[in-house]
C-alpha cells in the first residue's frame, strides 16, 4: 500500500498513489479502503486540488476506473 496522506473531507480520510502501478488508494471515513487501477498521476493531483474530495471521487474516479477492496 502506498504512503497515505490525510485529506480534508467529510467522507475521505486519506489517499495514496502508487506511480509504478498507477493505483490510487482511498480510505473512506466509514473504514473501507479501495484501490482504483489505471489512474493517471494527473488525476491524483486533481483529486488533491479538488475543493470537494468526495464529489471528485464520486464523479471522476468511481465511474471510470476499475477497483478492488484493499
């Protein structure tokens, strides 16, 4: 698992990115952790810059990238 960094969000506790595999890891406040594959670094950077991290994940990550529970 990549190094996780906390984010300001009511629904997301922390995120991490593994550049060698283009995997985004998201740990939700409810406790679930998911790994999204084939995510470009630029999308991870956009997530970190997003005003609403939860909305970004719901609109730009979940519908577009395959995932598995970590």
